[in-house]
């Protein structure tokens, strides 16, 4: 199913559409004003996509300074 991303206002609506393509994730993230990696992480955490999918959309971070 392909959704008109412009009409989606919540994560629940995005999930209901079941379109977890890279383009759909990028469009949803842009609409929500979040990084695509945040959307991917949530989809992975909620078991909507496998943890090995869309890894390229996630950015690695590392702490600044020492502990």
C-alpha cells in the first residue's frame, strides 16, 4: 500500500500504512522534522523492520570528551 505522506500526522498512522520503504521513511521523517535515522530506530525497536534494514539512514555518534 502506498500512502500520501502529506496526509499522515502521527507515527500510528504511518505504521497503519505499512509502507516501510526508504522513500516513505525519509518522507515521514521530513514531515515530522526528525532525522530519518530516528524513524528507522523506532521502526526497528517496535519490530516493524529488521534491525539490519536501513542502517545507512542511521548516523553513528560518539561521546565528546572523557568521562
